C-alpha cells in the first residue's frame, strides 16, 4: 500500500468520492450528511491522501485543520473491492502520524449513528477515539456520533 498526496483531479478518485457521497446520502438524512464535495476537499485547510496498490485505488482520507492544535478526519473511504484488507486502518495511522507532526493536540471526527457506520466507529475506537460532544461547527444530532482522540 502506498499513500500519496492527492490533488483530486484523477478520474479514479472522483469516482470513489462520488460513491462516498452517494453512500452517505443513502444512509444519512440530508441535514445530517457532512461529507465534503470535491471543491470543499480542495480548500487549503484540508490535506487529502489516496491509497494505492500499483495503479489501483484502494481508498482515501483527509485531515482538516480546525485550528493550530486540532484536526478533523474527513472523507475516509475504502473502495468496495478492497474492504477488510487494512486500508482504512493504514489511512488512520497515516493521518494520526501527520497530525502529530503538525503538533496537533487532538484529532476529532464525525460519523453516522446508524448501523451502516458500526464498522467505522469500531475502527476509530480501536485507535483510541472516544465519543465526545459536537466540535467545530457541528451541533448535537441524533444521526451523528462525534469522536475525539488526544495526541
């Protein structure tokens, strides 16, 4: 697995992110869907990475700077044909490593509360993320689970 900085211009990453947005729409009501568009992911406060095996896209993830000491994990997605291969775990490790290098004190995330998001919540818990209240611009939402990890 090779993790690369991604400029979000390749057709493979565009397709994976469209699949991500469609899946979020299937599992979350519109007012509770916090997945970012391609344009939003290109903002300067977000670093985006993709995971590759040779020429095959395996997954992606991003780190958004909320402030100089706090980052947020965004747009975590594993390509459907690469699930259960450790892609997401490797991306979380990578993001946490980058957050430590930036001297963040905390990394947080928002994910869904529905059953479809159990694998995501389980993964984050394995890395030491704990449930917390809303952070940044989020508000309390029964369809969201907020998690954080002190670094």
